[in-house]
């Protein structure tokens, strides 16, 4: 493995680990369901995507990189959509926002319809 690929893989691994750590800290520290889910979906998506790309590059095989890239695309395309649907379902089920929340746009939309 040449130094360029090793350096890129290292940066991707460190970046992915930091984003995953941020997601884990967000799950433990944030006050309500919606902010926890936001931290897990956004930071977790970026973290897992970077780690998948690092694995694909590290293998130096086109088939493995292709599978890792397809996995990366799948995670990036599906995680934000599923987080949005989960948040909307939780809101309809009655989960309250944190007292830090300033405005509830979904509630205003539901009352106007």
C-alpha cells in the first residue's frame, strides 16, 4: 500500500470514528427523542459512510470497494429518510419536544388542516 492511500484511509477512519463518537455522545447527552434521533441519524450516517469508504480503499480490490461504495450509498440515501419518518411518527404518537424547543412547526401544520 502506498503512502497516499494509507494517508487517505487514515483520515477517513479518524473522521468516521469522530463522527460516530459524536453520534454516541449525542444519544447520551441530548434532552429529548428528536434531538437524540437527529444526532444518531446525521452523525451516524456520516461516520458509517466514511468508515465504509475507508474499508473499500484499504482493501485495494475493485469488488470490495464497489460493495463498500454501494453500502455507503445505501446508508446515505436511506438513513435521513427513515429518521424523518420516525420523527414524524413519534410526533403523531404524542412524543413531546424538549422545553428548549422554541417552535413546533408540525403542530402548527396539523392545527391549520
